[in-house]
C-alpha cells in the first residue's frame, strides 16, 4: 500500500515518534489532536476498514485492547475520562484501520 500514510510510517518512509510498538501494532501521536491525549493505535498489517475484520484478527484485537489498558495506566486515566474511537465510512479519512485513543479534555469531536 504505497500511498497509505500509515503503511509509510510503519515502513519508516515517513518519520514518526512511536509511543509504543510491537510486532503487530504501532502507537503514534495524532498530528491533529482532538484531545489533551490523542494517540493512534495502528495495526501494522494493512486492514482497510472495520468491515474487513474476520475471526483471524482475534489476537490482534486483543492486543489492541491490551494496549488501550496500558495507555490508560501510563497516562493516569484509570479514574478519569478516556475514549477509544474507530471511524468508518466517510468518517474514516485514512483507509487503514486505526483506533483513536483520547484522554483528558476534548478539543473537538472526531
């Protein structure tokens, strides 16, 4: 996926400052944050959209939500506001499945 921004970040063709990285996912700051804390959890495998998820991605989804749990703890949000958002359809601006992790005060709704 040469034109996919996330694939370019994952391959190292575009610079990024990962917050966390594993074999399957990368967590990066959103370049246009909608909250005090706005991170993107991106699978390294190019999955176009939520509709492309099948049972074979079960372990990946578990890892994503374990990462959310880690981000909550690392950002002291256990007893505070946080949200995980997945956009779809016309609301999904980049055609690579990704999860928005938002914490603290929201600046705008995504």
